[in-house]
């Protein structure tokens, strides 16, 4: 997979001292908005700011990683039904709809975060294409309605939920589905048989990869 790997690193990392690390379990937002926000970076809702609550485990995918990711996904997005399984700020699911996905289901266990996501969707043009579910992600998947063309699996790192989530997602994905997984470098986050690697990238903190379902 070496020829499929993208490495992202900041150009100023060698010229400046690194900032002090965040408290354990937290990471500051690294998007293009003000502190505590990320933004939708492409499509109809481009520039929309999404608040990032100061909660343990909430770790939004950075603008730079999302830009790379959605360049990979753009050919399959139009008309796709998307699942954002640990929605948090909603950055992945909302970005997908902004760029042409038919609809997205955002699953978020925290009721306050889920309520915020509903408010954001209600303010967006065609925001009814976004469904927000306040539930435990893995438990909800057992009875999830319908099939999904794309799933984002990016759970809180400390919870170590990759394997339960990937097992739960597998039975709800379309025959030609795509899957995104984000995890620390040392995490066991391989979707296993039935999925083939498509593209992979790395930052200093995370490995992110897109898989496609074997025909």
C-alpha cells in the first residue's frame, strides 16, 4: 500500500516550537475557523462553521485531512447514502452532503451534541437531507434501516470502539460500499475480510484510510 499513502505534515513544523499538548482525551479543533470551530470546506455549504464542544474524546477531523479524504471520495458521492457513525461536530457527514451525497445519517450519543447537529441542519438549505440520531452508535447499528453506500468510522480514540463498530457496520453496507476509518497509528482498526484498501494517509497523530467492499 506504500504507493497509495499520503503523508500530511505542516510546512512550519521545523521552524517553530510545537504548542503544548492538550489535556489527555482532548484535542483542539484544527480547522480553518476560530478556536472551537471547524468549517465545511467544499460544495454547496462551503464555509459553514461547525462548533466544536469542549468535551473529552471529541476530536474533529482536520480541514487538511478532510480535503484529502473528499478528493478521494468525490467520484462516488453524488447520490450516495452516507453514515457518520460517531458524528461529533458533524464535519464528515455534513461535508459529504455538501458535496453531493443524497442523504446522511449522523449518529451521536451525546444528546447536547445531537441537538446542536439538528439545529445546524435546520439552518442549512436542503438540510432535511441530514438525519440526526441520538443513540449509542454500535447499538443503533443492530437495527439500522436500509443500506449505506459510505460509512465514516472515527470513534473517540480512548473508547477503542473500532472493532465493534466495524463489525456492526459490515452488515449494513451496500455491495459496492466505501468505508472510511480514522485511528491512531498503533490502533487495531482493520475492517478485515471483505474490504480492500483504496487509499491511505497519515499525519503525525493519525492514520486515515478508505476501503472498498470486495465485489
